């Protein structure tokens, strides 16, 4: 194995053979969690869970009905009205710590669920797919130790009296959270952590393609925490009607959604009829600019390989590589070197970096985008094909597009594909980077961090990484602009998304002997 291959694997996480042995699938949870109970779907509906690395059915999970959603909404409203959950931040901190501990105790169950139902390499569960997410959740229990939900604004003399002014922040109420399959634990905990820390109730509807991660979460909340019944519900479902109950109910106060921009638009339309607050984390087409002074031979192979993270199924992947035109062909060679260092195969293997795509339909979509881009004049430098055999694997793919106009260069692909486009000047590179409807993440590589930061500040993206800098720690708000979404997750902002800010002004008489405020005319 090459040094580059080892370096890429190190990014996924450490490999502890004693900790990655899969548990039996009988440990997976098939029930919904509603009103503090684990139960089947009210009408007996079931989801079929498929292992994308093999294409085989591995289990069944309850498919929540619209009635299940209505019961969960009613239970959440009761919990908000009849418990001290919303007002007792110390209790919430205690429960979040219980949840973190329970997640750690049940790590083997989550690792098995992640590898089995989404096909991510087992190494990833020691980093972004699980361990890092649990560590980030702890941020919110710590935040509650110091966060001020009330804030005196000071007294203001006015017209013979004093205005005593106060600001306070309180829970928005009931949050409906709809999450995707690509990083299921991370994306669930971002919403669960922010909402619960703020004193809200939350109904979680995970993707039907990754139900186990959510149902196991529901089980440990019921069995291993003191979170009151009704405060959290877990409703995996493939039914549009179930989602519609959550997005259109007048008893839902906020909707948090992560997924495609097109689906985010539909969620926003449904929420608009009730003016429900929305937090949307949507698509991306993230540029990665390699400045003329960068050592391309040193950084570009690694950057190309990293773009295969999670089989490219991540909205922040640097899928658009912008390089100096005079170095274009050489940079293509460097990128091919990086993609050749990416090992694909059994997700349980310590040497696997690239797992499968989530489904055969998703793989067909990605292959189709690559094929159509070739018809549009782009050059397929390497890859572009489905890998024969069981499972939904695809070759790491590099596309050369001289003007960045192809479908692959402009649309989010969500697969193991990078597109390289040349620029004629740094100004041209910035223009290309901003020539997109998205604005989620961006990356800049340069010999001078100061110069690279100046370029990064001019890219219209919610998050910018300089020379490999990461922006995914717990205290850094995550989110984008334009068609990449509205609002932020993680950090203090991730809790404040689910808070309402209120103010009060009380007119008090001046104390005896105090000077009067001039009336003025």
C-alpha cells in the first residue's frame, strides 16, 4: 500500500480491530419510538433494509404511518405543557450527558448499523460517522452550563420614568427533523442536540434508507436516559403522507431538514402555509481552488482522493477542482494519482476507503450524469463506470471540463466524481468558484496562507477551508447560503436556531430625588 493510500485511510479514522467486529443483526432495532414507547407501526407497515455493499436484504423496520406522526405530535405537545423540560436547563444538560454516555456504550450497535445499512467503511465510524458526532453532542451539555437564556438590557431613563428592559430566549416548541442517509448519526445529533439543549421537543424522521441508526437512538433514549416521554419521537418512514403531517401540522413550530435543494424547496412550500420556521441544510457544489504558487504535486493527489470520502456522498465534498490553465494537464495527472490510491471494497476491511453508493438507482444516476457530461464535451479522464459484482460500487472518476459548463461541473452529483476546470487568472478562479447556484463550502490551497485566506473571503460560501483546514468542529456553525440552505447547525447558532428571542420593557417611576428626563419637543 502506498503512503498516499495510508494517508487517506488515516483521514477516515483509526482502525481498532477489537472494536469493529460487527454485532449480530438481532441487536438492530425495528420499532418506532413514540410517546416514550417502542412500538410497531400503527398499521403494520414495514421498510426493507438493504445492505448496499451486497445488495441483499438485511432486515425490516417499522414504517411510520400518518397516524403515528399525529400521535407523536400530540405526545410532544403534552410533554412541553406538562413537564419542566423547557424551563429546566440543568435537567436538560443531565439528560444530554446521559445520552452521550449511552451512545458510547452502544457504539458497537451503531458501527454495525452504519456499515451494514449505508456501506460506509468501518474506519469512518471512529471519526465523522460516529465518534466525532458523539463528541460534538457533548458540546451542548457543556453549553448549558454557561448559556444565558435571559439577558438584562439595562435601564433607560425616559420622560420622567425608567424603562427596565429585559431580553430572554425560550424554546420555539416542537421541531420536526427530517434527515438523510449519508451521515445519519452526525446529522441526527446535530438537530437533536440543538433542539433538546434549547428546551424543545423533536420528532425525528430519518431516511428510510438508513433507519437503524435512528431506531437504535430511539431505543437508548427510552431505556437509558431520563428524557421525558414525548420529548423525542423517532419515525422512520418512506411515506410522503407521514412527512406531510410533520411539515404541515399547525402544532409543529419549526422544521429542520437536510437533503437535496429540490426537496428543501418542497419542505419550505409546505411550511409556508403556516409560516413555520425552517432550517434547511441543502446541496452543494464546492469549489477547490489551487493557486498558482501551490505545490500541486504535494497537495493535489491527496485532495482528489479526499473527494472520494463517503463515496462522494457528502454535500461539502470538494467536487470542483480549479487549477491554473498552464498546469492543467499536469494537474489532471496528479488527480489521477490520487484516485488510483483510493481502495474500494468490503466496508469492514481496514484498507477500504471507498464504499458503495447507497442504492442501484443512485449509482445509475451518477453514471448517467458522467455519460451525459461526456456527450456535452467533457473528457472522462478516468473511471466513470459501475464496478461489476455485488453491491453498488462505482469507479473513482475524474472529468476534465475546459469551461465548466457540463452537467457534472454544475450539478451536485453525490457520487465518487470530481471535475477539473482550468482558470486563466486568480480573478477568473474566483469568478468560476462563484458561478454556481450553491454556496455551502469552498476550499483554497496556496503557498501563502494569508493570500489563500484573501481568496477564500471572496468566495460566496458559508464555510471555507484553507490548506486543508476543517470547519466541522462542534463549536463552528455549519451551513450555507443561496440554494445551499437557510440557518446553521452545531455551535451556539445550532441551538439558537430553535429559540425565540423576546423582549420586555417595564415602565417604572423614577426614584425620589432622581433627575427627570428632559421631555423635549
